[in-house]
């Protein structure tokens, strides 16, 4: 694990290392040049060091992803920054109908090793069009990886994997609030298990509580810290010991990782936690997959709950925003409701 | 991908090649497209296709201006002519549209989604124009000296990505030629119902030199295309050419809503017929060759495994 202490510093170091390691790496995005270094400073210092491979672009999300796709087709490993995840749909056709399709429709004769990084999520009062977690709409797209770092693992290493270890486009979803979080190395009270394999290379972090295991909280990205706080509250107040499963690979669903977790024993209660509205979301896919595994393994029935945002536009006012986004107490309440 | 020796394809030559060779390619594309429409009409192939009947000489002239050994092409939904002009590979294209394993993309891509060496196509309007700009950036970064040719139509100018792509190409001085086939009709919608202002003005707005040709004369189109490709390569900046090509066939298979009088006038300007008259007596032998080639290719495609 790298020595950087925050998620932002780790991602920045990951980008710098990738640029230094391989001349095929090119970074493109709006306002990524120094001294600004990107809206969330993840590209800070890169253009000063690699001036010919860090490119400031017009405000053209579709154009940037289109150009990066062309670069990738011709042997480069471009990394695009989309300033806000809310703008992903501007590039949606390029992601779904171009970058993700070329390998399959050109009969496996081409590769599109492209990483699209984007800051997502709310809790900063940015309002309805600068706060969303839209990644659920890109889950299940053939040919596209969707990956999310979190502060309980090494974000820079995950980014390195996305850039170099797969040859297909990766949507790399970073949580805005998470940028400033200190990286936690080991959590007291849990055994840490990392799950990863060839089919699902982006590691799932499984925190197994010492002693009893009363249920599971499944989450990704910025929800990891909330889930950890909820698990602590449940232990202190209710004497319940819940394990945490923190996914990095959102799509394709890391079925083998979930299978490994269930092989250790079926939990009586599973709660999925995501920042987007749960309808049609990540948690639904996870629960469906767990049910298939449970059924195949003839395990005991599981009670499920989904935690997500209210199904409405995210308000600008902080108090209103807090009212609709999932909070620690929502996770606690959902878990208690399960038992 | 299966091996192709090219012996059963359409002959290809670069630059100042003889008029007869250009005719062989243009008439070969015409024959191929007619064969396809026949096969669709008789139900022997399914799915969809867009033929380029009437637009063949633009494909032949622009591609002849390219250096096929290194230049890149990004084509669109109406790309059979662009593909055949680029590589002459008749059988892999027909097999592809037949959905055969021996097709250029193993039957996965079909009519609109082709890849062969430095040739790519995609069926979404405008999308591949942005990809072509990325290809041009890649080749410039590699100092390969390659020019990229992006094919688009006047209907494609309704897509916003075209402008994002042209802006980036001009801003970053990329060696790309936007080859615009302005056939005056987008599926069934005439250009006057879908385009304000002019195409050339839109190109010039990005500080991009642009030349227009009627799209009926091969030598004139080749001269303009050669200027555009050579300038893009030498000056490392984008150029555009607009060919006012004539779409003599339907948008897809049988969906032409234009009147017979309009079509009669259009056929009177058939560029392939005009080219044929320039070729003279040699055209008869070429036509016989093409008929035999199409016959053999169809038989071979029918024999191949699905």
C-alpha cells in the first residue's frame, strides 16, 4: 500500500506513477492543467511534470471520451476526467455505443483501454445537477467495467489496476467527500479479507467481525465509512456484530467474491447501502446475485433491506440534502428492521 | 480473422492510377450494392443495410488520395463504398453481411460495423467522427505521418459531437480530413428541412479550409481530395471537403419517398455512367470481370459456414 494519507493524494500519486511508467498514458479533461489541477485537484502537479501528455480540453464531455476512445484504439492508454459524474450522460453514447462496444463488434480484434474518472456524490450542497451518483445507470453495460475506490483500501493501486490490468474501458467513480478521507489501514475488531480473481480483478474488501457474525452490510465508495460507523453503532448499542463487504468492482457483478463470502455461512440479514436512490440500483443487483448463490447452495433464507437516497432530485440546501441522502442512522434502522 | 490474398477482390492502386482502374472500383462498388439489394429483396439476407448507389466515385476518389499503407479511415452507416475503396475485399464484406464466420468481423459487426487494418466504421451518426479525431491525435503523437479520413454526411451535421470533434481537431492541429458526402437527403428528410446555413460555413467557423465538388466527376474529386489529404499531412491541421454526391438508391432497402421525376433527373447525372463513357471500349471487359466476380463471391459466401 502506498504511503499517501488521503484518497485524493493516493489517486494523484497513482496518476503520476502511471504517467511516469508508460508513455502510452495520456490524461485529458477540463481544467486539469496546473496551477488549477482539476476541479477536485486530483490532477494537480501532473501537467507541470508531463506537459505533453496532460491535455486541457474544451467543455465537450462527448468529444473528450470520443477522442480518448480513438487514442485507445490506436495503442494509447488514455485517462479522461469528467469533472462531475452528473455529466456522464453527455458522454453516454460514446461510453455505451462506442468505447464499450468496439472490442466485441470488431470481433475481438481491437482493444479500448480507456479509464474515465469522475467525482460523484453529494453532501457538499452542490444541488441537483452536481451531486448525483449516476453510476448505477452504467451497471451491466457489456464491455464496460465500473469501479469505485474507497478509503478502506488503496485508491491509487485500484487506479493503477484500472489503467494497466484490463484492456477494456473502465468507469472509475470517485466520491467527492471521500477525497479528503484518511486511508484506513486495518480496522480494529475485524479480520480483513481481500477477494479478487481473474474474472473479477478489482478487490472486494471483506471485514469479518471477530466472534459472532449477525449479518452483512454491503456497500461501495463513499458509503463505506457510513457503513463502518453504522456497524460500530450497532455493536455498541445493540450488541450486534455485522460484517462489511465493500465492493470496488461494481460491474460486472463480482459474483465469485459474493460466493466466497456466503461460503463462510449465510447471514440472516443483508443490508445494501448506496448513495443513489435504491430503485433499479446496485443493491438490487447484489441482492439478486446473493439470492442465486443462496439458492444454488441451499442456504437458509436471508432478510434483505436496501438503503439509498430518497427518489427525488438532490436539493441544494444542506439540511434538505441531508434529509434525502442516506445517513448512518438509516443504515442502523434498516439493519434493526431486518432482525 | 481469415487470410485473404486479395486475388478475388477489386484491384487497387494509389494515386495517378488509370481511369479504367477507378472505373473498376466504382462499378464494382455499384455491382456489390445492387447484389446486396437483390439478396435482401429475395429474403436471402436479413437485418439492415445502407447502400451508397450514386455516391461511389466520392469513395473511390477520396480513398485514392490516401496512403493506404498508413492512413486511417473512420466510416459511417453507409460505408460499403468506403470499405471497398480502401481494401477491395469483396468476399469478407459480403460474408460479413451474410453473418458468416469468414466475414471481416466474424458476422458480429454486419453492414455498419466494420474493421479491417486501419479502417473502422460505426453506425451511430456523428459518434465515429469524434473517434476519428482521437485516431488522428494518436497518429500525430506517434509521428507516423498518417492522415485520418472521417466520413460523414450532411445529415450528420445535426449531431453536436461533430462540432466538438471539429473544434478539437482544429484547436490541436490534427492531420484529419473530414470527407463530407452532402447527398441532400437524410434518410427521407431533405436537407432544406434539417440544416440551417451552410456546411462550408460551419467548417470555416473552425478555421478549417474547405473545398466543394459536385461529386459527379472523378478527376475533379480526386484533385480536391489529394489537395486536402496532402495539406492535412504537410501542415498537420484538419481540412474538409464537401462532395455534393447523389444518393440514387434508397436510404436502406426500399424506403425511398422521392418522386419518379426527381429520381429520373438524378439518374441522368449518374456519376458511374459518366465515368464509364470516359473509359470507353475497355469498360465492357471490366463489366464482365465484375459480373463474374460478384457471381463467384456470392457463390462462395453461400458456401461458407454460418
